[in-house]
């Protein structure tokens, strides 16, 4: 199960300096695996390569906006929690983000490390609960299928 | 009276009614603030990243240094070499210090540029390097548009020109903001500046070319009219180009004109004499 592995955080910002700072902070404070990208396209490819717990992205980037990236992330890994970390503080984009991509949290730059960590921890917990739930539902489905099959065989044996 | 330049340039030689002069000053001032205001979101965004980094790095550095100290003390007491973790922390701290340096330089650069444009006291004719004014204006506009617009600057070796730096900067900023607004989605703004060969008196020419939507032929004759704008309320004041022309032609004895092609873009040209040979008021 994915819970046994260190949580994976996908960080996306076109500014290397932001990635360096957040990566340094998270590396010091946590054991999380940090995947940091300045190119949104690279980040999207990462989403195809294995489960991600949290996607934290900037809003304004060349070619692809944070919202477009999160919309793609939602398609690729719906359980992965989506966080927008933006210096482009306007209510309109926040509302659009929440409505369109099912945002977990909206954070503004300049960010506060403690708050960022709190949000990331909450997001990891949510993702893992969702994945755990999905696994349980799958197990239940399988058990239900087996039960149905056994029932069918039982009926057939008596008819 | 209609031929008078904006009062802010006219100095003691102006014969304008003081009340009208004051109103004109206020109008020019208000317009300058509007032009700056259009760039505020970009500037805020541009400053937020380095500030976020510096604040975060400072916090991480303090914690890492205290952890480093403990690890090194423990190693010293045990008579051992520094542990790998301590070496890693030093590397982290070095990279954060490097980021802080870049971040501080970025903020200082933007603040310096903003100062150029918000200076109110500088109203005298001065010798300046036009390239510096262009680079400052471009830097500020780049904050706003760099994620969708590529800004190219080709500035040749230019002689120092005699001008009102504050007013000329305002015109450049206005033309660059217009160029940015004319481009829907992604595009390119190309700024060129060079001395005009063989011109007598000596002059320089600046061009600002955008790959925007262009100006419809029927609108072209009205582009420099005060109050004329095709932009939505809150975006355009209809004063930018009217005021720009006044500042270039009347305050500097220069010329401003444009060429445009619908769907391909617009280029504005400014030609300025290297030396002012006449009093600003005509």
C-alpha cells in the first residue's frame, strides 16, 4: 500500500528560487520526497510516473497556468490533493480554482512556512484517506463479487 | 494657449493661467500614477517570490545553523569527524544564501526602477542615457507581462540626450503598456533604439513593435486624440497617447508616429533631438 512509502510532494513554480526555498524547508522538517519542477510540462509527466500525494503549484507560469496544471492533475490522479500557491492574489482566480479543480487549499505568496507545512500535512492525510477508502471499496467490491459467485454456485447446486 | 506644453515642463517661462497650469500638472501627475497602477499587479507578483524565499530561507537557516552547531559539538566531544548530516546542512545553507542574494538583488532592482518612475521632483532638463530609461521601463513592464510576452531590447550605443527624464520615461512606459495590452495571449514586444545616421541636428530614434492585434484603419486618425480609447473602462483612460504626443513633440521638439497592420501588430516610433535647441514652451 502507498501509505508505507514517504509522502510525495510535487512542487511546481517557474521560479527556481521558490522551489529551492520550499524544498530546503521541507527537507529539513520532514522526510517527504520532494519533486520540484520549473516546467509545468515536466510536472505533468511526473504525474504519469507514480502516485503523488500533494501537488503544490504557482498560478502564473508561462504557457500553462496553475489552474490548467491542476485540472490535468485532477484527471491523472484525482485523489492527489491540489494546492495553489500564488502571488497573483485575486478573489476571482481563487473562486475559479475552488470551483473548477476542486482545490484543497489556496495559499498566497509570500508564504508562511508553518502554514504551508500544516496545509501539506492535512493534504497528505486527506489523500491517503481517499486512497485507503478506494482500496477498501475495491476489496469490498471483490468480496461482494466472490459472495455473488458463491451464491450463484450454491443456487445452481440445488437446482 | 493650446500650443503650450504640459505645465510641468514649462517652468518659469510659462505664461499659462496659474490655475490651468495647476490643473494640467495634476492631470499629468494622475496619468503617471494610472500608468504605474497598471503595472502594480505584476510588480507585486514579482516581489512576492523573492520575499517569500528570503523569509523562508532565513527561518530554515536559523534552524539549520542551530542543528549544525549541535551536531558539530557532539562530534567534537566524541573526537570524531563532522557527520554527513552536518555537511549536508552546510550545503543547504550555502544554496539558500545564494538564493537570498539573487532575491535581494531582484527586489532592489524593481524598487530602483519604481523610484525612477515615481520621482516627482525631477522636472528639469537633464543629460541622460536613453538606453537606461528604456531598460528601466522595459524591466517594469516585463514584471507584468513576462509570462506571456517576450520582450526583446536592441539598444545600440547611444549618445547622451538632453531631455526631461521623468516625462520621457512616462511616454516609454505608456507605449510599452499599450503594446502589452494589444497582445492577446502570447506574443513579442521588440524595442529598438539607435542614433539616426546623417540627421542634422543629431537625433535618436526609438521604436516599440508589438505582435498584437493592430489598429483598424478607420481608428488610426483618432489614435492621438485626447479621450479616445478602444479599451474597456478601467483599462484605458484615452489620455496616454494624447499626452505622449504632447510630451514628445512639445516638450522635447521630437516626433511620434506609428505604423500598423491589423492582425500583425503595431510599431510606434519616437524621434528625439540629442540636444534641445529651443525653450520647451513654443
